[in-house]
C-alpha cells in the first residue's frame, strides 16, 4: 500500500458507514465489511475513546496488515452521526520488525518469553503497545500512546539501589532487570529494553519487553482489603487521571478553558486518591507484627539527591528551590534503600508544600558517632511545640482543614525510620521554619 491518507466514518454503533477504497480494503483484510463493526482493533479503540470523551482524539498506532505493519497517525472526530476517521500512513515495514534504524525485540530477549512489548521514542513517550496483553492487564492502549512511559510504570530501584532504565537513558545503552509496578493495578513487572536509533544514527528511544513478576513465596500476601483496593480502585482511578490529563492538556483539540480547568481538577483529585491508597497499603504493611526492613549499606547522599530530583518539577511549580549542595559527599547508612527514599521524598514533599515562594529548602548530611543524619530544612511557617508530637500521629495534621495530604505521611515515615533502627525528629518554632532529621545507623 502506497503511503497515503485514508478516510472513513462509523455510525453511533461503531459500524462502518462509509470509507474510501483504501480504507475499505484494509478493513476487509482485517475481516470487516461495510455496515458491520469496524474490524481494525487499534482504530476501533480510538473510535470508542473519541465517542466517550466527545473530543478529537489523535494517536500514533501500528496496524497489523498481513505480513506487514503499518505505522499510522489516526484522527477520530466525533459528531452527531458517529465518528469521522482520518488515517495517515507514515511508514510500512515487515511484521515483527522494529521501525527503521531500530533493533528487533529478539535482540533484547526472545519474543515468546516476554509477557508484552512496548516502544518509546527519544523522550520516553509510548509509540507502541501490544494491545492484547495491555487489555488483560487493565491498560488503555489508546490513552497510553503518545504519553510518557511513567504513565504506565512506576520505576523502582533494583537491589543495588540503581535505576537501570534511567542509567541506560543517560548512557544510551541497553538495559535489563528494571523493577517496576503498573500504574493502574500495582502489579509488579520487570522491564528490559534495546536502544533504537533514528535515521541519523542518534538515540531514538527503546524497544522494550515487560515480564510480569512471579509472586515471591517469602513475601506476605496482600490482605483482602489491599486486593480490593488494587483491583477496584487503582485501575479506575488511573484511567480517570489519564483521560482528565488528556482533556486538560488540549492535545486532542481545542477546548473551552473552563472545561480544561475542570479536567485538571479531576486529575488532581484522582492523584490525591491514589496517594491515599498507597498510604493505606503502607499503613497496613508497617503495622503487621512481621514487618521488617533490610539492613544494607546505602549511600544516604545518593538517596537525598534522588529524592530531590523526583520532586524538582513540583518545587519549580511551587516557586521554591531545593539546595542539595550539602549532599555531595558519600555518607553510608544501614537500612533499606527503597524505604530510605520513601522517607526522604515525604520530608522534601512536605517542605515544598509549606515553604514560601522564592525560598530554598536545604538538604544537609552529617555523621555523629555511629549515626548518619539527613536534615531537610525549610523557612516556612514553622510548627508550634504543642503540635510537634501530634504531627507524627496517625491521620494527624497541623491544620486538618488545609487541602491535600492524608495525615499518614509522617506517621509512616517515622515507623519506617524506627524499623531501620533509626529515628525521625523535628526541630521547629512558629515563624522559624522546620527542620526534620532522619537518623540511621551509620555504615
């Protein structure tokens, strides 16, 4: 098929109402016909999305057509009679092969071993997602295409405390064994990726594979409450957030500013609820009698720098800076990297929330005898002495009427610090800011 632009329209019931010859032939090869349901799965997904949101939806998709794959840009515009379709053919390639300049997935791992596959461009935006497996895992492929990879996965550090994917991105090389969780379901997966090159020989992204992690027999099983949260809430909230973000960004066409603001509010509320679910799951974990953490040597300076990097965008939006100059030298502490990072992120996030605009949050490290200390200091409103004990309580906040937060963050952070043999304390006074200090056994 010569590269061209195809046109078609479906009625309110997703039946093909009209099509040019090229689209009709493509749909027929997929097993469809005029007057029947649209037979091209990737396009049918976009039709349903456009009709549900009632806005123009445009996405990059790959359509399987016999022994070849067609990389296309599809626009779906809903109207009173159905959805009008425009399919722009970008390139044609042999089925199962990566786009020009990229390695095949077989060079990463055997295709039959991967539970599902994905591709991203040089900015880690999803350009391809295997639809059958995505559907089984509760993902919305149409909402994922063109979105950052972080909308699909929450990356986690490996046993060495590193992020293989991020290191590979920096060094433009292949990676493997990247632990992650699916955003919607929370299911654990392992990622691997092979560098792909653009037509000029530059970095063009990754061709990737994902493997659903097998349950670990040594790990405590989720309680029924946790399972219901994951299956009933996470998937639905993730889709609400993705759809609301898409509407708010206006990526699928112009939208009245009031509706864009409403969509942004919906996405923000969804993220707040997901954060609350995470807090409740953590709460149930740390209050179990068998809860333990690892005791391994970890560079606390690296933890602080990573936590600051994760919150840099939020700090910029709030008009504050995070001064990490006091975290340049290595300081070894004993504990679990993931839990140390969780505590540090919580402390810095709180500081960003309460620090006044145009101020700085200062991170500092020091060693006192056999203890390693990380301090997060801000120049915000401070905390009265009477509240300094209460804020570490369960569901406690200085001002319960203030928006945001669940009142669990500091409670969980202190319990994690104590589980690693350390402490979490605060030094503050009204009008004098706050200094939270995480103290851990030194390595």
